[in-house]
C-alpha cells in the first residue's frame, strides 16, 4: 500500500523515510519553542503579539520565523487578545486657542538624543466598582518612549501636572541642548505657573493645535497601550488597587517591555545601550 501511494505521489522511498525520521525531532523542537512562548506570554501577562514574542525568542537565543511563531501561538491559544476596546479620552481644554505656545514639534516624533523632546498629557480612568476616578499625568521621552516621571491623583489638579514636571527637571542630566516639553492645550499647560516654571528652567514649551490629537500621537499611543494591556478586561475595586497596577505596568513598560523599533530592547535598556 505504501509503495503504491509513493509511486502515485511521485515520491522516492528514501525521501519519504528521511522526512518520516525527522518528524519526531521537529515535533520535539516545536514543543520546546511552544514552552518558551508560554513563558514569554506569562511573563508579559499576555501583552505580546507574535512579532514581539518572536523578538523575545531571539533575545533568548531561539531563532524562529515570525510566521511559525504566529502558527504555534494560534494552535496553542496563546495569541494576544487585549486590543479590542476603544479608548475614551479625557478632555482638559478650557482656555484660549493657540495663544500660549507654538507647536515646535510639528509631529516630528523622532530624535537621536534623550531628554530633547518630552511629551505629556493627562488621561482618565473610571473605576466602575467604586465610582472613583484616577487621573494619570506622565512625561514620556520621544527618544526611547521611556516614562521619565508621572503622578496619579483623584482629580485633574494643577499639581498633577506640575509635580511630575519638577521631578523631570530634577532628574534631567546636564545637556548641551535645550529640552522641549510638548502638550495639548489643556488648562494645566496654559496656567501661568506651568509657563513660568518652563521658562525659569530654560525649557521650550510646545503645544498641539486645538482638536488635533495627532499632534501628540506618541503620547496617545502610550495611553492606548496602557489601557489595553493593563486596564481593560480587569476588575479594579479601589483607587489604590488601580494606582498600584499602573505603577507596576510603568515599571514593566520601562524596563521589560521590548519594542521592535528599539531593536528588541526595552526603553531603559535602549537608552543605556545607546548612551552608556
């Protein structure tokens, strides 16, 4: 029967035997790869898609084609399912249109220097179980995407923007170029204390145009990742519980979450690799 099948298919018996002997070896290798994928998915809490898993495997010394990684993840129900929820944004605009500062970045979200271009914004989280709200105010370095400083609070107060700005200025190293802080036109960033603090510390101010979320797209992208990977689909009961989860996520994002555009490194590792 086998002889007749091989003749019909036009396959030599030696070729069939060679591939048949290799099957146990291939299955064994796939089993090892799947286990490594499971470990990566577990460590990232299911936040990695197949391309990022492929990079993580490479960092572990396991070179696998991305198509094979996708196939194995599909077969073993390991695909990321966190990106299904639409984000609803917090709007803080209450002032003038385009009167405080020019848009110095003009959507140029690239730089080869850390601390040269820094983005900020405020986003809102609703805790349905308790009816509480949390407002997060982070500062992100365009160079690597690293969150340099941040603060959370129960209300979108001026301190929620000013305090992490002061932390950013304090930790900023000595530079031979000036830093630019870019934001939308929220009332925090039009406030005289904010404007004065930037001028006092020789920091350029840049602002998006009214109604143009693309002018601060990299910051919006971070908020999207944060909510999809950490917030949506999870049940948070208290403000403190959510605050702790956000802190843990930002630590993970800065130190462990690899990016394809950072050559498979995390933001902190990329900065250290490039400048230390």
